[in-house]
């Protein structure tokens, strides 16, 4: 059984995504507090976005960057497409996103690394041809790595922005209440660039005393540049991946302590 007893963890996932992780962490004996650093605001479709959805069958691939993008994208597409076009390949950034798509009877391809970098390494892109098109369903202000990488290779990339991520208005008050009653956590879970930026804004100097857990080397680099402690890197946002990373980290700390303890003289 996984034992993370007494490890103080701050779960910053949005409320709609936090429960499974919260339950899994509590089952390990960790002391878990919730402080959502993101909330979702649904956006109205622009005329250009609506046309992209109507033109779904003209794309070779559809890349979905989050479970929220999957849910909102499927809702909109359901208004135009009673049946899915056969020739379109669906790509999900990770397993949680893939699960939403599978509920709509789609069979998405999932990269090993939950990121745009992982997507670009998929074998399907080694078979690309000039004139191929990729549709990306995402939130407002996402990275443009996919377009920047594929545009120069003859692949057209269009974005449909379905939602906006923002800091919940009561977060600062909740953070102050949390540290006054429980003190600083040992670990803060940060699963996106936005949550990292919000953490820095809310915690201030205190952020430098807490170990971040992130889900990609890219986020670890950003955290390092911001002056945070060395990151724990989980393979994905799945609870089992986060717990596995925490366990490896804690075991490495215990090993370091064992190795530095003085041995008894004989």
C-alpha cells in the first residue's frame, strides 16, 4: 500500500477536476488541502470558430488539449455533426481527455507525454502531406507551438478557443485562511502554466519554500526560472501518476537521510 502519511499536499486543480485526486491522495495518508487556482469561463463561439467546426470533415486531425476542451467541443460539434466524419483522426493530450472523447464513441490517439511536444512526436505526423489540416480545440491564450512547428511543413493549423481560465476571486482569502490554520504545505500540485503563474501571485515569497509538483519538463523549467524549489515531475495529471511521483520523491529523501546518518563505530 502506498504510504504518504503526514505529507502536506496542496491540491490546486479546478473544482471539477479535483475530486479524484483528492480522494486518491487522502487514501495514502497525505494531509490534503484544496485551493483551486483556476476556474473555467465558457466563451461564445466566434464566426471563424463556428466555421471551423462546420468544416470538421476537411481536417485530417483534431487535437483536443484538455477534458474541458473535449466536453465543450463535443457539445458544439453535436449541433452540426450527428455522425462523426470517418476520415478524421482524433488526438487527445492525455488519458483524461481521451476518456471524454471515448464517451462520444471516438477512439483518440494519446501521446506518451501529455503536452504539445508529445503530440508532435506521434507517428501520425511522420505521414503528413502538404495541404493537411489540423484543428486544435483549446482554451483562450494557449501555446502556439503546434502551429509554429507544423506551418512551415505545409500543414494548416486552426484554433478554436472554447473557454477562458481565470483565478477564482476568493483565492487570496482562502490562501490566507489556509496558512493561518495549517501552515505552509510541503507540496503544491501545479498542472499548467496558468496555475503556476497564479501560485506565484497568491503565495508570493512563501512559494519559494514549497516543492512544486508539475506534469512536464517545460513547466519544471518555468518554475526553476521563477526561483522555486526543484520540481517533482509527474508523468501526467492522473492521480496514480501524481502519487507515484510523490512516492518516488519521498523515498529519495528517505534514502538521502539514511545515507548521511553516521555509522556506529566498531
